[in-house]
């Protein structure tokens, strides 16, 4: 029997499509890069993210922390030590814009920390020496730690800006340590204020930097007790690549993704498939240093003071009992199901899935970037990073903002 060329051609095309689909499915099964477990934050007095983490991520007790979860979800609070910029290189104003200081310039993951409100749980302090402690789960050689404070009369109804900060101290270079303690002199102030801190890694090893907001209250009756002595800490070898996938040529990445390769941690500047070990200064990868970091040790001596910590957000405890049931249900990894109108969110301004807010090189809508919002099933969702996933509670790349 004679078979026409048209039939043969149709079968060939069908076979080619099937093979292309199989390749696409196989590629989608390649594990995507994950965030590293590194590296640190201020735990004493507690930074905002540490305070919320310690309250209990799925059932926070303070109103401010619950609002933070409603804004950006719970994932960031599990990754409390990751408020960072991988390519800061000392130019913090360039990578952390005004209004996003407490989130370290990463509002998609940590935007709840930027909320402008005056009921953040604050530590009672007085003017004078106060000891701040960074808990660094992956210690690194350090260019400096810097500490800033807001001016007298600071307006908490406005998001924190760089122009709001007054430099208190710059520690200069330090060795790698798991617990970095600094005695910082706090000037005279009244009421609540924010202490802002930057930890910049040694630029020879990495441009990476970490950020923390600490809320303090001068009216809280805190007392400082001076003591003379020394403190030291040391840590063993730390694996900064724990949980990261090994780079392979068939795996594409987007900006912010981290991988490991030949014992080194790399972070993508943008979409990349090239070998990270062959990426130069202007390539797609940032070399963030060896996976195994020496814990090192540090010591300090002299006069120091400790401040007692108190919760100055009295409304938090009173409201937690009445709203605990709704809080536990809304503080899930997908975010909040509170009404959009109550949050002042105009749902009509967002694209409806699958009408993506971002387009590909041909101009076709096909994805969302970190921070983009989209409407789906009468809910508003916010992308945590570049994604093509459907916005649902089971999609890790999305956090629920509100219900319409």
C-alpha cells in the first residue's frame, strides 16, 4: 500500500512534538536552586525578624508580627538569618532602597518587616552603653558592622529611609565569629526608635551584606548594669551551602538563585546557565566564598552594659487572645485571607491569572517577577520571586495578600 508524503510528514511532526514535550517535562523535573541557610541577624536585643520568629511563626502573639505575616507570608520568618543582599559590595543605598531597609531590599520575602507602625515589640533601653549581639550561623571575615539610630521625634507612620539614620559606630574589620558582640553607645532619646545595623562581609571574599532593624524604647524604664570583663565566642566549621543544589549545565537559574559548585557558593545576578567557575567579574555569577567557613573566634574586653527587654506593645498581648484563632488560620505559609478592602488593596488594578504582568522577549505575557501581584480565584497573590507557577496555597513562589 502506498503511503502519501503528507501522512509521513504528519507522523514525523507528531513524533517531534512528543519528543519536545518529553524533553520539556524532563527539564521541569530538574530541581531548582534553593536559598542557603546562611547567615545571621541580631538576636539581642532582638531584631524585628528574630522577635517575630521567637513568638512562634504560625501563631505570632504581637499585632505587628501578625501584620508582617499577612504582608509577606511566613517563609521569611523561617529564614530569619537571610535578610541580605548578595552583591552589596558596600554600596548599600544602591541595593536597599528607601522604605525597604528592614527587609534588606527584599520586600517579596521580608516586606512585612518594613511596615510603618509604632507597635513593634521594643526593648527598653536608656542612654549609654548597650551590647548588641549578632548570631551568625555561618560566620565570615567582616569588613565592618555599622549601627545607626533614628533621630529624636522619628515618625513611625513613615517607612524607614536612609536619611532617617544617624551613624552611631563602625566597628571596622573583624574576624569570623558565630557570635559577634558590640558595645554601642546610645545617645539621649525619648520614646521609640529603630537601631539599624549592617554587616558587610570582607569584600575580598564576597560582596554580600546583611541587615537588621531593632526596635528600642527609651520610655520603657530599661536599666543598664555595667560590668567589666570579657566575652568570647567560637564556632566550628559551617557549611554555607547546606541545602543548595550542585550546578549542572542543564539547569537554568534566575537572579538571586544560589547553587554550589566545586565547594564554592555562587549567586546568580540574572538568568544564567554558564559555568559559575568560569564567570568573571562581569559574568552572571557572584562568588560568595567557600561552602565550609571557619567559625573562627573573637574576644572583647572592657565595660559593657546589658539592657532588660520588655514588650512595649501592650496592645499586642490584649489583642492576641481575641484574635488567636483567626491568626493561626491566616498565618500560614500562603499568607492572609483578610479582606482586601480592609487592607486598602484595590483588586481591580491587578492582572487576572493567567494574564501575566510580565512579558517575554516576544511581548507575550508569561511570568511574574518578585513583588508582582496578580488576581486569581477572588484572591490577590504576590510573587516571592520570578515564577510561572499558578498562584495557589501549595505554590512556594506565591504568598496570599488578601481575599476580594
